[in-house]
């Protein structure tokens, strides 16, 4: 038989086609909804990053004389809160904690939940049953209730709120990870990889991860909005961020007494939560359809 | 030849042959696979519950350098046998001996066996990772066995050329950019990448359209000569099996019904099931058309197979004895058939008359 040797021929030029992710980016770039949502999120991130430099007023500066002023009062563009602090400045600075509480728990849960789900999905059989039924116990609690219960048990504070939100998001992500992994595991290319003598770790690294992380990631991005709302809820209940730190959920809470006197000002933190979460949702929707190879 | 040799050298010698040409490359004895039906809680406790007898005691040999065709209806255990041979599923019982060494023994660990035996699947799309380029898919196997990446990629490009795909055009392409025939060529290249001695082709050409199928079949035959391969060719297409096979094995309901050289088996089938199967094969020659009615209905349920000969429920020559006695796979002049008609002392009224004497 002829040997399959490395020939010493001059390096030929290989036709290369675009990779999967560049294809996804191309499709996203053609989707006006995705561009809009991404622009809003980018703006929010920039505002959060540079908040101390661009706030028109000191967000912690109270004034008993200028409490609950309406939108456009003097040079307070969005009015003032119940302690006379500039609402625009506080919303800008609040974007930091709110985005942080939205993204970080989901990110950690994405890593841990994917690991658990992929392990269960690839192992199958009894291991799968044990892992997934345990996850189901956590999943059986309504997420709001679980977050409140965990936060309450751990005590108030940002760190504990972060931890409890992470625990809340691990089960749904693990379930999605398990189901996509189970699907991929049944495909012939995984069988072929096993038939070539590869070990489980190599197969997961080369053949499973690339095919499951995308769908899990899309699902996780849709949880960022939920995480922000839950974090706001925890702050609202006094379990997350403590005053006077600005955070949208907490601001919504402290401003609720002003709902009759200054309804527009009181609603603004809620509007910010809404804009952010809907942007994340729209972006993850677009990502989902862009990643669908059949389109 | 030791099995511990380095992978780079395997291609250069005669494939690490151990037992000489007379020793079968693959020898399967009493291979059994029973799948548990989904059990209820109580049945799990009591250990009861029924099983699907997908493969129920199969013996056969694959000789060195031959193509063994495996035919049978859907659900007869062809593909389960392939997966068992590949150790993708664990057999319930039985032994697989590869060139004189039991698979999984110290002399032939599973990992080494899996380098020497490769498989091509029916679904050309599902068997390629959509996130890997063609060359990465082909290079994966050799890399698992310790070939450095650069060398594995070079080998992958060489193999692409061998299976008729210009490496410059295809090496860095993605599976979804290829046609079904091209993808199946890639799968064949992938199977050959780790320089196997036996290639299991599980309905490898069945999903291709006829013109492409013919090209791929011819490619397979060329590659077999070029690389000195042995094929186990599973198909439901009798014409294709006749074209490519040296010997044919007919399976029915998890058991071997008949084996024999392709021409002899197609010209003069011994087992009534083989006859029925062949009569369902459209013939180009009006003189060869048969009056026999093709098989009606589906095979019986493998959960509860009929007693005695499994074919007796559909067999035109069935007699009471067929429901009582399990026919043995008896050897007769290089051919084997599991039918009571051919068993001398079985008491079947047709033995040893017309069919065999003719």
C-alpha cells in the first residue's frame, strides 16, 4: 500500500469558507432588531462604565428643598427622588449594579449549569437520572420564591443576592444543556468518534461542546433579563443592594411612595429595567434565529 | 507483529497481519444483544420485564480481503450487529475475535481494535460534525491515536484526493456545503484515516441517488484493492449486495438464516427466506422471473419471537416440526443454512428431496 506521507510539495492555496460564527455575525448584522437591541445595550454598558465621569450631578447629594421635582425641573433633566438626589445621575450609576446583577449570576450559572447538564447528558443512564432529578428538586420551586428564600437565609447583601441568583439559574440552564447534549450524543458523528477510539473527555471537547454551547448560550442570554428583574425584586425587598447605593430595583422601591405625587419620576427606574430586559430578549431571539443553520 | 507498533508504520507493512491469510479476520461466536424494554418500577424490583431480542445468537466469520454482504429486512438485526462489532453497544453475550485475538483482551485492547476497525454510517450528514471542517473531521481519528496534528491534516488531505475530492477545494469546507455523495466520500476518507483493516459499511450507499451510489460503490471497490481492506457491507439493496459482495449473509429476526458465496447464494438459495427475499428482487430477465409470491406482512415481533424456526410463520414450506425444533446453522459445501429441510434427521417431509438434490 502506498504511504500517506507528508509530501514536500509547495504549500497549495486552500479554499476556505467562512466559519460558523462569522456567518452568524453576518446574519445578525442584517437584522435591524438585533442592531437596535445591541446598540441600546452597548449604550447602557458605556454609560455604566463611565458613569462617574458623565453624571450631571452628584448621585449621592441630597437636598431637602428639592425633593420629588418633576421631569425637566431646573437643570435636573429627569427630576429628583424622595431625598432630592438627581434621578438621571442615579439611573446612570445604577446601571452598573443592575447590569452586574443581571449578567454575573447568569454567567456563573451558564458555566456551572452547562457543565452539569453536559455531564448528565453525555453520561446518560443512571448518572443522568440522579443528576437531573436532583436538579429538578431545585427547579420545582418558583424562581422568585427560591431567590427570596435563599437570599433571606443567607442574609442581605450583594454577594448573597448574587449567590442565590446563581443557584436559581443553574437548574434551568442545566436542563437545557442536558437536553441538547442528549440530542447531540445520539448523532452519528459522536458514534463515529467513539468508534475511532476517542475517550469521553476528548469527544465532549471536540464534538459536543461546539454543538451545544451555542443553544445554551442563547437560552442563558434570555435569562439576563429575568436575573435583572429578580435582583431588582430582591433589592426591593431589602435583600440585595442596600441604600444609598443606586440600583434600579431599589430605586423603584424607595420611589413607590411618590407614585401619586410624581408618577413619571417614580416609574423611571422601572422603565430602565424594561428597556434593558427587552433589549436582551430581542438580541437573544435574533441570535437564536441567526444560529439556525436551516435559514 | 506486535500490536504496540507506532501508528505511523502501520500503513507501510501488510496491515499488521497476525494469523496469515487463512485465519478469518473477524470471527463472531454466539453474539447476543437483548435490549430491555422500558421497565416499570415493579419490574425493576422483581428483575422481570421483557427484552427485545435484536440479535439472538449470531455466528459468522469475515475472511481476510473479502467483502461480506449482510442482507435482511428492516429490524432483522443488521445494524445492531454492526454496532456490536464496533463495540458502540455492549453485547449481552458472545465473543468477537479479531485476527485470532479476543477483542478487549490484553493482546487486543478495545482502543487498538477501534483503530483497526472503522465504520461508515448511512446518514452522511449526521455522521459529520457540523462545527468541524472536513479535514478536521478526517484528522480527528489519527490524532486520537497520537498522530501529530500537522501530519494528521496532511494525511486527511491525501485521503480526500484518494476519495475523489480535490483537497484544495474541499479540505477547509463545512459539511453542509457538500452534497450527499461528497459527504459520504468524506465519511469514507474519515474511516480510512486511521488505516483500518476492516471497514463496516452500514447502509453506506443507501441514502445516495442511484448514479452517485454507483460512483461510491466503485470508489469503495478501488479503495479496497488499494488499501488491502476487508469490508462488512450491510444493505437492504440486494442488487448492490450482489454487485459488491464475495460472500453474503442473510439475517432474519436476529439470527443468521443463510451464508454462502454471493453467486451461489443468489443463483440457488438454500433457505426459504432467502428464496422469498430474492423473489422480491426485480429482475431484468423475463426468464428469471419467479412465480413465488414475495413475503407478505412484517416479520414477527422480536420481543416474542416464534418458537422453533423463526421463519415458520411466513414460510411456504412450514410443517409442524418447524414450530418445535430450532434449526442449526449447518455447513454444506462452503454454504450454511439454518433450515430443517436441510437437516437430515429433522423429519421435514421435503428433506432430502427436490430442493437440495437439484
